[in-house]
C-alpha cells in the first residue's frame, strides 16, 4: 500500500462511528456480519450506516458479499495488517544508540 492509501484508511478509521462499525466487522471474523445485524447492534439508521460502510469499502478496509437478500460486510484483514505494519515498521527507526 502506498502512503495515500494508508492515509485514507487512517482517515476513515478516524471517525468514531466508522471505527465502531469497523471494530464490529473485525470481531465478526472471516464470515462477516450482515448489514442488518450491524444496524441492530450499533443502533445506526440505515442511510447513515450505508454512508459509513461505503467509506470503509472505498478505503479497502472492508468488502461486501451478498447471499440472497442479505448483504454481509467482511473485514479486509490484509489491509488492516498493512496499515498496522506501516506504523510498526517505523517504530524507533531514527533512535540513536548511546555510545559508551
């Protein structure tokens, strides 16, 4: 992922409602969670939820799968690991070791 994609992912996760949605999707595991289940769990109006889900999808943080009439949200764990890795890889990169 390039710096622009990482920044977009972090920006989308910077909104409290989107962060709650994403946390619920991540917790659901690889099978995902139905949009209706998210709406019920988080008490978010459908149109608002749809808007936030679209933002997370556009950032590559979640994908969607349709089964019949049910739409599921699934976390894109590779993207999550890339964002976390980007931050961790920079940890202490410029630290100077003391000379004796």
